[in-house]
C-alpha cells in the first residue's frame, strides 16, 4: 500500500516507532510526513532528511541526529516539541509534535498585514522560544512566518528545525549551496561567517517587517539579487511603508535588521523584554486547525487537486522546460495536476526534483532563468504603467529606458533611487503591477470558461459545479492560455 502514495523522495512505511508515513510537503533539506507513533499512541509529524545529503557526506546524517537530540531537551511551549531523532540506513529523521493550527504565513495571507500590537506579541513569543533554543547552543537558521505556528489555543510555536545546527558544526548543504530562505537570511549566513543566535534575530526582524507591511524588506528579482541586497543595501524602515507604526516598534525592527550582528540585540531574552510593553495582552489569533483536514496517518488518500494555478515564476519555469525539451507539455500538465494534490503546497520545481525527473543542477539553472524572466516581465509592465502615467517627460522616460538596471534592483526600486518615486509610491506602483498580472490571469481563465461553454468565473467557484474531468479540462485550457501569453 505504501508504494501508491506520492512522495517527493521514497521512504519506507515505517521509521523507528512511526508507521504509516503520509506525505505533507517538502523543502530543500527534506520532506515532512504525518505518521502514527505506536509507543505514544498519537499522530506525529516526521521530518526526513533528504538521503542525498548522506550520500554526499555520510557523517552528515549522524550529526543531524545528534544535534536534533539536543533540541529534544527543549520543553518550552514556545517551540514545537521534538520527541526524538534516529537513523535507519540512508534515512535520518526527527519526530515532532503535530500542531493543530495555522502558520503566521497562512494568517498573513488571510489578513494582508497584522496590527502592530499583534506583531509585537508574536515577536515576544518567538523570542522566548529562541532563548530556549540558543541556550542549547543551537541556531535555527530559518525563522520566517511559515515556520511559526499558532495553535488553536493561541500558543505561538517555532517549528521546522530542518536547518538548525550547533554553532560550531558544519552547515548542512545541497550542491555546496547554503540552504535556507533568501528573503530571511542574515548577512553572516550568506557570507559563510561565524554564526550565533543573532542570525535568528535578523530573520525575526525580516518576519516582523513582513507581518507589519505585507512584504519583506528585500523582495523581487532573482535569489542572487535578493542575497546581494541583504549584504549591501540598507533596509527600508517600517515607517516608510506604514507611517502609523509605533516609533518604538519601528526602532526595534530597524535594530534587528542591522547588517552587523553586534549592532543587533545581544540576545533573544533582551529582545523579548524590549517588545513586551508593545505587545497585545492576549493571543491575537486562535485559528481553527488547518490540520483538521489531514488524513489519518497511513491512509493513501491525498485528496482532489486544488484549483490553484502555478505562480508566474512557475509558469516561466514550465515554459522553459518545454522549450528546452526537458518535458513535453502533456507530461508537465499531468505533473501540475499531481503537484496540486499535495496536502501542503510546495514549489513546483521541488516537486519535479523530488519525483526524480529533473536533475537538481538543471532545476537550479531553470529556476534562476524563470525568476529573471518574471522580474523582467514585472519591469516591462512597470515601465508601461510609468509611460501611461504621464509622470515623466518623454526625454526622461527615454533615458530610463536606455539605462540598464543595477543588479538586484527592480524598476520600482530604481525609480526610488532616482527620486522619481517615494517608498510609499513604490508600494502603490508594485500593487498596480500585481493588478495587471492578476488581470491577465483572469482573462485567461475567462477565455477557458467561455471555450467550455460556461460564463466566466474563478476556478475555485467552477470546481464545485463541474465533475472532476470537465473541471480539469477547463483548468488545462486556462494553463495553456497563460503559457501562450508568455510568448
């Protein structure tokens, strides 16, 4: 029965005391599975390290198990409980508490931005958790909204210690690249310098900025451009985007985002004390558990495909893979359908690599090219909006059109540097670009509906009205329409 389940890399049905591993999702370092712990009699989450790490350096798996067992000593409610870790052959794994609730990333997606008192509350709670983690000599290295859970009672918990390691040990990597999330990486991690708990404080600063404003301080462009900006560019102040932010909180976030670790807070404990007076008096959210929709551990049912369309970056990736004959269109469209069946969304490129059909080096190059193509599309749309706005005389427009953008800068950020736009204007400018892209998606979906004889409507509405085969036909037509728009 286990061979029928979709996995991003194959794992046995049983690891240690856990049976019935059912995939939930995956990241760069490994995959997460729902399982039943036979000795404790409860469902748990099991993170399995990518076996390729062990093939590259066999001691990596032993080090992973040793360092995760350090984390098992942490019993604070602010950290997802890690029960144990183990290794069976090529599989190193850790067994964790299964949290019923939502991530801050999911909450942010629903609300757009959070109230300053709520953000201060979550900063304080995460700082309490980091204080316990750092006392064990471990750095998390991947603090971001997706790795901060809020359970049904409102308790905040730090999750996903797949990149965590002791301060003196060797960084786990794939293909000799530092693994993490570029939008949240501290400069010292990017530069391979000595790292301590203050790297997590930087990532928490990025997270706070995003929760307050709706976007990270450095976003847009390729991964390389983003990490270069973390290294070289001063981050914007929260107050430049959100003027009504309390000055005290604005100053806290700015200090967390200092390039040099010694200019940040000395410890998570100090940060918790500073933000405590600014924090809401009670949990801002008590979310209904998204995990209530999970299957029971060991079942094969994954559920029907979500109506979600690939992102623009993923559309460019699909186009590139078809153009270079890595896949034909039919195979990729079938892959998109299988990807949509995953319980927990992951990037499409990770899905393809995990299925074994796309080599990692090819995937990395294709993804970089797709990200650059998407950044170029946004800049072209932005320039068209600028031209239509009448904000600049023709000669100034022509000069901007002739000027190559500096590496890592989008058009809107370049316009801020040239003092054509202010920071708040830039945010509005980007929203207009987003609206133009959303309109293109809506047009492609509407055309697909009309081709099938239905009035135009969102895919999520149409999904509930049609039998799965007919809905899938409309979905594929919409996907083909979008790819055709890319040229």
